[in-house]
């Protein structure tokens, strides 16, 4: 009988850790413990969500525990790469919140550590892996429902929620810039759906249009990508209005040679629920409720940890997403007046 995977969390500064841990539990893993620096404003909600999971006395206690096979990381973004390296050198596989790193130097160190240790460094791109509509879209694309994918158009609007944000949220070096951070989701989806294994950034821009008092905040960003499998356009922002009933109207349009798919992931004004999928091709023009399509990433990652495979996501894909995000961020900032 195969032993149940035990995992721990180091750093809970971003609420994404709630979904990371919850979905791992749902996939059959055991949450063994957690540690974080200080007492971030996410702590009360985290403890309420996972009341029976003990807080360790130190991160080292978790890294030194031979029964723990996976470390989740959702601390301050600039710190995640160093923790990932420490975890892998301790013999653990890693699932990081995005961004997994904030500089090219950090990415290079992670690449080296993966090569030396043979450990898995995965990133939970939640706008793909925690959205059932994306699961269904991937199935439809694989079935040939829209022909060959030639372009993705991904938008990632977010609500600022200023009063709940810690100081690091407004520190450019701490969060890595809006393209490194938020746009990594859309870059991941572009590479996945177009099948691109090589890509270049044709255009990138960042700005602060609505928050002039916060010099470190970038509240708008866009990227144009050209890959060997297709094209991509990305727009991200912090402008979600308060009247919207959720944090952002995230959408993805997948254009194929024989049709298109549009995902209205979290909300579709005028319709109840989430995970709205619109499919249009030569014989179908319909709205599909994709909320029951499932989230296979987490179970696949458990299998990969056991079998040393890459079914959840290839390691090169993770590296490529991060590299493109960092290159886009650098291009955009170099172009700023």
C-alpha cells in the first residue's frame, strides 16, 4: 500500500495558500504542519480553515521531518525562491504560490537546485489549476472542438482591497511587479493552450494610473507574446469595481482555426454561478456549465511526487513561464519614462 503524501506549508502571507492546501487535502494528501514568519493578517483565516493542523516551532522542524514530502510556499514573493531552494536541498518537493521568484538571479538558482537535487519545483497557477472551466476547455481543445489554437486573450482584473493589504503589497521589490506577479497566470495559459515551447515578448507595459500615492504599486500591465505555437495578448489590473460580487472578472478567450472558446471564470453578470464556458464552432453555439469539470492538477502532482513523472506540468514549462514574466517585467520598466 502506497503511503499517503504528507505536506507542510512555510509562509502563509497570501491567501492563495488556502486553496493550495485545501485542494491537496481534497486530492488525498495529509496536512502535517505549518510555519510562518510573525503573524500576517491571513493567520486568523488560515487557522479557522485548518484548525487541527499544528504550527511548528520553526521552519527547520518541517524541513527536517523525513515524513514530509512536499512543502507549500506562500510567503512574501521575494522570499519564496530562497525557501524553495532550502526545501529542495532538504529533499522536499515544492509547490509555490505565484510568483515563484521575482528576479532572474533567483530563477537561475532554482534551475540549478532542481538540476542538482532532482526535486520538483511546481507553481500552483490557480487561474488554471483551480478553475474547473479551464479543465473543460482543455478537454474540448484536445478533442479538436475549435481546430488548432492560434491565439489566447487573457485578462486578469483584480480588486485592490487596500485596507487588507500588507506593506509588502505596495513594495515593487517585494512583489516583483504586476507582470511578474499576476500576469504569470495568463502566460501559463498562453503556453499551455497554444502548445508553445518557445516564445518572445513583443510588447510589455506597466503603469500606475489610479494610485499615484503608492509609488511602488503598478496597477496596470499588458503583454503581447509570440510563440512557436501561437500568439497571445494579456491585460492585468487592480481596477475591479466594488459593485462586482467577486474579486475580478477573469476571462480567457481561446481562438482556434475552427471556432473559439470563451471562459468567464468567476462571474458572468446576469447569470448565476461560476465557470461559464462559451463554445462556438461550425456546429455548436452554446453556453456550458463547467463547474463540475474537476481540478486534476493536485492529484497529478501527488502522482508525480510518487512516480517522479511530470504529468501535472513539466518542469521546463514552469521555468518558461517565470522567464517570460520576468523578461516582460524588465521590458516594461525599461520603457517607462
